[in-house]
C-alpha cells in the first residue's frame, strides 16, 4: 500500500504538515471522491477486516465502501502521514429515535491541539473535523456539534437547515479501538436481516452543491438543500453508477 496513489484517488495534493487545515482538506476531498456504498454486501461479496483489501478496492479499483472500509482505510492513511489517531466506536441513533446495534459504527479520533472526530464512512455527515468541545460547525450538509454525555461518551448532533432542534446522529465512545474489535459488528452488518445494509443497495457521495444518492432504484440529487428525485430502471443503473459515482459497469470485482 502506498500513500501517493491514495492521495491521487481523493485528488488531494501533498500533505505539508500535520495540522487541522491539512486534516480538513483530506477529509473533505475524501468525502467528495469516495462514495459510501454497500454494493458488496448486497451482492454477497465478503468484506473482511483487512485494510489491504480496502486499499485495493477503494484506491486501485475506484470503489467505495461502508464504515469499516472507509474509516479503517482513512485511519491507515492518517497514520502513514504521521497524524496521531485512533479508531473509535459509535452507536447509531435511527430516525425513529431507537438505537442500532451498540458500538457497531467505526470512526476516527485525531489528536492535534485537541481531539477531533473525523468520519468519512457515515454518508451524509460533517465534511470536516469536529471538536469534542461542543463548538458549532456548519457546512452545506447541516450544522453540527459534539456534546459530552459522560466520561468517554459524546453525542454527535446535527441541526437541519431551517430547524432549531438538535438531532443525535450517533453516540460516540472515544476509547481506542482496533479494526479487529469490530469483527462481530462487521459480520452483523453484512449478514443480518436487521442490518440496514442488507435491505437495498445504497450509494451516496458528497458534491460541492450537496449530495447525490442512489437508494434502491431512486436517484436523489440534492443541490443547496433542494432535492430532485427520479426512478431509474435496471438498464440505466450502470450509467448512473458511472456518471454520478465513477463506479464502473461491473462493480463487484475488486
């Protein structure tokens, strides 16, 4: 595995220093160029906890992935560049207010002048590092803050445009994790009928103006908060994957 091809994959230039500015650039570029997607899960292609497999899939074969793949690989990149960082776990808060499987989401904590949450494997989420101090961060996807609940535990909250309420996206546990610690969760998210990733294909990518998402056979393009949806046919699917997500006609082989 090499750093430079990875940086080229996300269209990021050389990293000059281990700073918040450089970290922010890396996260932003990653989210603009690497989609969050579950195509392997839906096509029963096993996803191991192996960053070398992720490197081949994401960097060499121009694919995306879900949290273990994207945050696991990005964590490797940051370490290779000299950043002090660790993997961490989180529990997703579903739209209906219930909690998903405990600790099943993988994300990254980067230590600079203070700890920052960095997540390139959640889909529609903050595009730059979030301080754990409660400081408010705003970008085109919403307004975010990280609020302390108790020792090591924080709620990552988002405020939608035009809404004063804060919604919890997930509950973060900052204790250090290794990729292998997510073994049971990774199997669950690939195999269980209760996993959100086994229900239908989902491919989503941040854009300069918003986001583009293919969910099942519905393509949603969001520009500056305005959504446009259209239903696509099976025949149109390869074209849509290539045009909007740069995923080739045969997305399964790595």
